């Protein structure tokens, strides 16, 4: 079993301030998003648990919020890409 934990500080002026992601064998096991709209971040976190990392990236990457060029979901995709890179998944 390959367990990973990554902390990501979102960029681009999004509302969330920190993202903590636990994964195991390329599957998302837990997502904690600090800051941002509580209902949306809780919903997003719950939807991602059990999802393959690559599938989550495919669904979230490129979402734009208020013309920032990024969003909380897009920043979560960037954090997941870091897991893939840092742990050679």
C-alpha cells in the first residue's frame, strides 16, 4: 500500500487557504479544505473520497472562478497533480 499526504496552499486569490489530501494507491481517501465557502468545500471533499486521482484532476482542472484563471476546484486539481509528481504515480 502506498499512502500519501500532501498540503497545498492555493494560489490565484481563491477563497480557500489550505488543502490537505490523503490518498492511498492512487485513490483519494480524505480531503480537507480550510477556508472558502464551507458548504461547497465540504460537498467537494465528500464527492472526491474514493475517486481515482487522475479522474478527479480531469473533472476539476481548468474551472475558473470570477475571472481569476483558477478556482478552489482547479487548485485542488493542482494539489492532486503534485501527489502524482511527488510520488511518481
